[in-house]
DNA sequence: ATGTAC
C-alpha cells in the first residue's frame, strides 16, 4: 500500500507536496485544485507521478500540475516541468505519445442564426472532406520527399501548397514551424506519416462548429476579434501515427541511454536523456519534426473546412471566410527563457496536456495580441463549453507561462465505455441542439462528458489563481469525431 | 493518443 500523500494549502486553489515528503524529491510538487476537483485528483496515480517528476535531476522550482491533471505515461497529463538547460534533461514521457496534439480556433464572418438551418449539411460536408478515425486516411497523400518538407517547414508547407493563407502562420504558436533535422526520424515513422497528412484521428480529437455564447472581457474579446453569436470552428488533433512512432522509437533509444549511463529512475516510464547527448538531440529533433507534422495537419484540415463552409453555405449568397484566431500546442518540450529568482535562465519546459500561456508583451506573441497576452484555447469535453482565455504576468511567474489544456479525464477510456452508451449520448446532445457526426460508437462512449471534469470548474480554478483572464465562452452547434 | 498486441 502506497503511503498517503500529504500536502499543504498554499493558496485558495493551490496545494503543495513539500520537498521532504519523499526521499529523492529535488523540488516541491504543486497542483491547482478546488474543493470539487481535489477528491478526483487524489483518486488516481497522478500525484504519485508528479512526485516522481519532482525527483528528476535539474528540475527548476517545482513539478507543476494544472487542474485538469490525470494519470499519463510517466508524467501526469496536465503536468508542467521545467529543467535547467545546462543539465539538459529532456523526456518523451513529459511530452506524451501525441506530440503537438493541439487546438486551433477559427472565427467566421457569420452569425449563429445564419448557420443554424444549414448545420447538418455543413457538418456532413466537413465530415466527408476531413478523414477521421484511426489508420490511414488523409486529405493529401504525400511522397517521402514532400513529407520531409513538412517535417522541416510545418504549417508553412501547407501555405506554400495553397492550403491556407500566409497570414495564418502569424497566428500559430511559433508560426507553425520548429527547427527540426528530419534525419533523426525513423523509416517507420516516415512510412506512417505519408498517409495521414490532413486527418483528424480519434480519441478526444474533434472538429467543432460553435458560436460565441458569452463574453467575459470586452476589451480582450475585441483584440482577439470575437463578438457574441459569431460562428467559430475548433480543430483539435495532433501528429497521428507519425508522432506516436517518434515517441515509441525514442522511448526505446532513451531506455538504452539510461542503462548505458547507469541512471536510477523513480519510474521506468520516466526515461530521459541530456539534450546535449546524441540520443537527447535525436529526440528533440524528431519531436520537433512531429510537432511540425501536427501544425501542418491542422492547417491542411483548416483548408478543407474553409472550402466546406464556402460550398455548403453558398445559399447565404455572401462571401464566407474563416480567420485563424490562434493555434496552440498541448504536448511539447520547448527551450524558453524565464526569470528565476530575478535572473533570466534558459530552460527546457515540458508541457504535457498543458498549454503555453504567455502574458502581455512577450516577444513570442503576435503583434496584434501583444498587449493582451497570448490567446489560450481550452476545449471542454464533448458537447460542453469551450473557453477562450488570455495569458497573464502571474502565469509567467508561477507556472513558467502555462495553463491547462481541457477538462481532464476522471475516468479511464475502458471505464467510460462500460458506463456510457453512445446512442443515449447522441440523443442527449441532440436535445441540447448539438448535432454529432461520429465514425465510431466506441469513441463516443469514451468521450462522454461524464468521463471528464467540469471544464467550468477547471477554468475557474486557474482564473481565480490569476493565471488566466477569461475572454469568451463557446457553445457547440455540431461536433465531428473519429 | 495509437495500424488500442512486434
């Protein structure tokens, strides 16, 4: 029986497991929770995983967990961990299998009332032009040569090949391109990647048409360009089989590195390497290549969503366009500079099921949003609300400029399948005027809102902690799932 | 998350 985890209350919604709680911890472990979510969080293995992360060498300040934390591979999902760049620790478990899983938000020039009567046709048009589900299926099949260009150029590949506008790139985290040497990618990953360029995938990935239901902050909403009743689209997907293969490949390579260097790990799933070693450099480059694959994936899907809107809504007899508000990543490790004890320090920040949430005036934020902080997109569970938030200076100080990525599971996929029937869920959504088009019933059951925390709670925890500013809330009209 | 088992 594992020993009971004890923690101190630091602030209204912030708890800390002290450094002396368990031998080997280098820093305390901190997690954001409310009275409501505390019981859920302590119910799985995620806090033990967070304690193990706190034992890794070179970790800075604390191992952090956002309010959507749940158990993952090695590191908890909803976790943030920053490591000293000189020590150079990088770990695939701190990123996850779905490298650069992320979400983008598009805003149309249409109002809810204009789209409502055509929602089923529109959804169907998108569903048949954007492949969903596991396995092969792509908007565009590419040769190895073209795939390698995607791995190097990210979303820039899509724009260059007429899947989007060059302005789109300004509104993607890191402009949709990270530096990557694709020679570190395995042949097998390349093979899997060729047939999934422009595909949604399955699991919690989705494509959603919705509208701006309420505005919390008029000034910020104006800067981001959203008003009540505006029709919006969210695309949530990642690097598909390509990223999965990269993770698999490097877990194996880094496991050999751990053995070769006689490193003791708190958990075998926490394999890592120094980014300055050949193995670590390899993972970093392959991970960035997968991130580029995902950025490009979301960009190609955007193109087909735009074409579907134009075709399906011809009846409106007006030009229809969708502008990208922002595209944000959920699963990645990045080299960033942060102020630690008054001094600028180069860090490797792992965000797994967590997003970047930079505050106002950060150099990485597009000019248009400079004064408002970075847009943060928090999709809720299927058929519930999603949020548009803004990063704050407090997030820079307390969480290395990070926020949560969603509602966060409370139930395993298996448990959810046993607990919720797909037909009943579809009916429940339809009663709320939400149209669902899904490839598999299994997927629908696994994604039942009852298997997730309440996204309103999660967002309010971060808001009351000062880490995010609430800008707007989105309500779904139609959801496409794998 | 994932050719849900190399």
